[in-house]
């Protein structure tokens, strides 16, 4: 059968279904230390020792040709590859890594194990290990370049993708590449695990790194009184998100705070909210998100789109409506546990909350509940909630996410 030829392209809007990968390898008894090599990986500032069996030290010297790449895969199958997979699993649990971060650690380890070898060998070995871990993978190539693809059902942006067997595969190798291939690429006529699991990029929780902390202070006014909040932030989380692929907008709002921010921020806010009604508590939280930060659109500050999870707002001097919405959404969920809607207007994101306003408001009726806009972005130095902003009074909107 002839190789399939495919074109690399950017795709958007894939539905979310998360399936954990099930391992396609058998854990073996401990191997004698004489046959173990250890590499040290710098992973977002964590120094992680990872063990390989020496029989994986197989040099790939062939050209980028189908039979050579298949033969290399089969030679690795005869190695003690389970040693490094067991190691990766151990640190996945220790640091609470999702699929994307597991892959990042894996690839960093492979680069260290084959430090003088070609990028081709790194990609082939990574493809092999991803397949043995239990994900549905594909390998593609174009001239001297090799690309690892993995099946996902997540919604992703600005990532090369292909369709095969009715499924969407993302180019892990191509994430972050500045140049886009102009010619077609060939898919290898060899599929290790066609029934493998889907790979997920979404962050249901943040990893548990040893925090690299620093204190950030934020001030704002609420009904004539000045407040200051000092927050311990983890610089490792900023590094992680600077390096993260762009995924579905609503999913950024679902990422909870890190343990560092949770321990620092939430107890202070609980004290400030004590004795306040729901409406007063919401007014206090919008005062915090509207007035503690300076506003600037992503294109103006970053030069490109830069969605943020909630706690990233504390790392940058500027933030926009999407970022403030992520922060406000997390605060309401954590502190008040009220039902919410994520509302997308043309060029604006905001939050509606189900509560009883004390001064009336514009009702958004959804599934038997009344919701009211509590815009986290503006106006600055205002605490008014419950009303749709004037510039969006007659605009259509979309509900892109809900809580409760």
C-alpha cells in the first residue's frame, strides 16, 4: 500500500473529550544497576533524575526512509524501554503532570539520553515511547524532517494538524515552530496502536512543583477604603504557561489556582468577605479585578494572542478581559460557590452570576435561573454589578461555559 500524502495546516475548534492513556507496556522486575544510565533533566527548574536501560542506546544512523524508521521502532521494542516509562510514570504522579507535561518531560529525557544524536532519533524515540505508553500516534516525514503526531479531541489553536481514520492528530513536533512547511508530508505506513487513547492538553489541575516564590502586592479601593493584598506567586507556573499551546478559551477559566496562590490569596479574601452579603461580596471581588491591574490588549503588550489562566494575571503588569474573567471566575467558584455563565460578546469576555441583586439589573435567563453580569474588567474604580455594559446592550452573545 502506498504512503498517504498529507498537507500540514492549522485547524480549530475540536470537541473536548478527555481519555487517560492506558499503558501499552508491561512493568518488569528491577534491572541490575550495571545496565542503568541516569540523565538529569531540568524541567521548569526542577532537577529530575531519570533512568534508562543501557540497551536503549541504539544509534539511528539511517536516512529518513520508511523501512529504516520501522526497523528502529522494532529494535526499540526489544529493549528494556519499560525502565524509562516507569520512571516517567513515577514523576507524573509526584508532580501531578497532565499528558502534555508528561510528553515534555519525556522528550527532555530523550534529548539528554541521546545528546549527540540527530533530531530524527529524538523524534523517533519519543514517538516510540508515546505509542508504548498507550496513545494513538502517527509518524510523518518530509525530506529530512520527522514529525510526531498524536490523536486528540481537545480544541486547540495555531498547531499543525492532520486527519486520519476519522480522527484529528496534532503535530507535537511542530508546536512552537516558527516556519511552516510548504510541501506535503508523508505519513508512515505503520501504525503502532490504532486503538490507542486520546491525548489531552487541558489542565484540570496545575503541577505540584517545588515553588519558586516571590511576593506581589496589589492595592484597590472599595467603597472609600483602601485594601492591599500580598500574594505569593510561583514563577515556575509562569514559565510553564509561557511555553504552553493555546487551547479552548473557556478551558483557561477552569484551571484552578496553584497550591502556592491558594494558600496565600484565599485566606486573605475570606477575611475581607466575612459578614458581607452575596451582592456585597461580588462587588468586592469586581473591585479587586477591575482596579488592581492595568488594562492592555494582548496584541498591544505581547504582540500576539496570550490567553491566561487565573493566576497568570499576578505575574504581568497588564491584563485584558479574558484574563480578568479567568481570575474572577476562579475567585467566585472558590469563595462563593455561585452558579456562573461565561459570556462571550464580540471582542469581549465577561461573567454572569446567579445571585439576588440589591439594586436590580439586566436578567440573563438560563436553565431556570436568573444571571446578572458582574464584569471583572471595568469600569475601573467602580463596584456596580448586575447590568450589561452599555456598549454591549444590543449585542448578541454566546454562553461558552457554565459552572454548576
